[in-house]
C-alpha cells in the first residue's frame, strides 16, 4: 500500500469515527431526554430541548417548560435503536418506534421535535412536541 493510499485510508477511518461519535452523542441526548421524562424530571428534560422548542412549549401551555413537558404524551425511558446524522441534523428512533429530531448547535445536540411518528408512507411525521 503506497503512502497516498495509506493516508486516504486513515482519513476515511477518522471521518467514519467522527460520524459514529456524532451519532452516539445524538443518541445519548435522546436517551437522557427520555430518561428524565421517566424520572419525572421536567427541568432535566427541558435542558435537552432546543431553545426554540422549549420556548414554543412554554408559550403554548402558558406555564414553565419543566411542568408542561411532563403533561405531554412522550415516551418515557427507552433505548435508541437507530440514529442517522445529516450535517447538523439527526433523527433517533427509539425501540418502540417513536422518533426524535435533533439539531446540532454550539452547545451540542438539542431536541427540536419529540414523540414523532410517521403519518403515512412518504409523509411527514406527526410530533407530540416540536419547535
């Protein structure tokens, strides 16, 4: 294997690891979010939300995010079964089939929409919570 091919193999390996790390990071945020819901810790769950999503929830429900989020019909607990990352967006699918959409910003991954289920094949998702 020549030096150019070896260098290319190393670069591709690093890119693959970076993608896997980002997928793990997004999955970790989603699992922390659902664990907080399972524990009844609305503040911790809201900490995992994007600013826009938390603000919209607070505005719609006319009460603090930490209280309002516990009243939504969101999966509590659960394990992420699949994660896909595209540039600065990710979708995680829980073992029960619900999905969360995340955006990556300066503070890392944040949940932009949660409790999402497809409405029909090739149609957008319907989400219990979205920004």
